[in-house]
C-alpha cells in the first residue's frame, strides 16, 4: 500500500450536500488518495447542532460546533453552509490560514466573490467552486480553463431546476403554476419558501458567476436584471405553444458592442434572468424536469452545450469532490493558486439597452380599426411587427372571442416583433396600455435563443 502524504480536510456544513461529501470522502478514501496523490483525512465537520438528523450516517466524534478551531491547521476547507454569514468569515479565515477553499456557495460568490478572490490572490491560495452553478454539470472549469484562450460571446442557460420542473409540467400537462409548485414542494424540488427559485434570485446569482468568468469582469449581483416566473399562466403557455415556443426561465450573459440606436457604447456585457420564449427546435427547449443546461457561444470553439442534473445532494457532492481532488493536487505541487481574471472590467449594461425580439399579448376592444391603432403605436415606438394573430380568446383556447351581434366585446392579439430595444418596447407597451383600445396587456415575453 502506498504511503501517501496526509492532507487535513475540514468540512463546514452537513446538510444534504455536506453529508454526502463526508460519506463519499470516507467510503472512497483509498480511491481518492490514488487520484489526488494524498490521503484526504476528514479532520472534522462543523455543524450548528451535532444532534440534528443527517441524510447520511456520520461518526459523532467528527461533528463539532467549533468551526474556527477546525479551520486552523486544515489544508483544504470545504464550505457548504450556504448564505453569506458566517460563511464569508470562515472562508476568509481559511484563506488567511493558508488553506485552499472549495465551496458551493453561489450567494456568497455572487455577493463577495471579488473580495474572496482578492484575498486568495494575496496569499496564493486557490478557491474552487464548480458546485456553485448547475450541480454536477462541469461548467466552471470549462469557462475558467478550457475557454480561457477563447472569446465567449454569449451564454444562455437553464440554471434552476425547480423553475424548469414547474414550467416543463405546465407546458406538457397544461397545469397551473400553483398546482405544480405544490407538487414540487411535496417532492422536495422546492423549498417551503420557494421565493429564491420562483422569483429568479437563485438563477441571478449563478448568472453573475458565469458572466464574471466568461467575460473576465466583476459582475455585481445588483447589476443582474432579474424577473421570476410567478406571472406565467396557463394561457401564456398555450399562446407560446401555438406560436412554436416553450417558456423557460433563462439566464443570459451576453457580450455587446454597439447599441441598436447607433449610439456607441464601447464593449460591454448584459446579464439578465427572466422567463423567455425558446423555439421548440432549440436544444434548451428539450431540457425537461429538474435538469439544467448551459449553452455557450464562443468565437473559436463555436457552440457548446453542457447538460445534466442541476440539483441533488449526491450530484452536487460529485462536483465538490472533483474540486477537492484538484485542490489536493495543487497543494502537493506547491506554487500559487489559479486566480480569477477580472481585468477586462467591462461595464454591465442596464436592461433598457438590451436588444431582442418579443411576444406581446393584448386584450383589445373587438371593433374595426383597433389593429391599425395598435400597429401605429408600435411603429411610433420603433417596434416593428413580425407576426400578428387574433386567434386566442380569454380562456386561452383557439378562436376569437366575439360579442353577440349589436354588443361590444373583446378579442386577443398575439403580436410577434422584430428585434427592438428594451427601453423602446417598454415605453411602447405603456402607451398601448393607456391608448383607449387596449383593455389589458396580458403579457410581454422576450424571445431568446435565436
């Protein structure tokens, strides 16, 4: 048996992921030692309550409430607590004590990533975080390492499994959002408080991380435009299906050069999260259930797609352990850790400068001249119509809702636009809402992936 050098590993957190990481470290110790070139000795597991139930059996003697003492003297610190504090304090303490850090904490990195990476650069430590985005899907290393010599133009992805499960079932079964969300909570796909998922906060944190890596720019979380899925209805799903689309919660990270209005803005990036229409022929349209997928468009490499399980304790533990093995190898080889490049320092554009296509659904008076009035308002707002249909009634079914003869009624217009600037579109929709012929703006969705 090879006499491997021992590296002390401190684990912070023993929830669904932490418990699996601990179990795998112990169960596959010999195999991991062969891969890492060192025996990874689990020195202890810091928890809030040593008596709390775990998803895996862990020796009680490994559990401790004293995280700071555990961190001191460890070679590798795995942070799986989640949230901002005390995770930030512990990670900085680990870095300053000379340890390499492995984390899956997307909220921490999206909020304090620049501070953490700067601290690691100062002492030559490494911070690895493959598990922070899309669980087991390897997307961080390809962006940081494999595509480091390329020029990434765009990333579009489904990075939240809960919302994808909800929207997928709404699309395939014709179900209502509230019913599917209740099922997701019963199945453990959604938390009792699902706000982070359904309002897009989780996806926005991941988008900030991906954009920072892809564009070598620090993208603060508050610069990410965020919208959730709570406004998506069965009628909107029906309209999308009729037009050949599916609705997905999409994270878009895009390199931009010039504004469509001709105003030079120099090179910049846009980072945004919102429900969008995806053509059913696009690979992202076929991402079902709780799976995630990230589509990368690079200058030299072309189009790349990364697909797989976007959640789950075991799946996320796989990404964590991959980082641990890499950290162990680096620790043995010596030298400084691989720092994060944010030297491009590109500005992050506000949502109003984004250019894309849209689908607008309006409830209008059912009388002659209405369509001409709507078309005129759109034209004045620099929004060009690509398609228009008056074929969806108030119940979302095919056909036009018409009033009995001699009475006024309402109909629905489904308008597809050519590319337009977000600010122009938003201002135009406001004018439509107060035009006197539009009873209600039912929905406005962007079209992405084209």
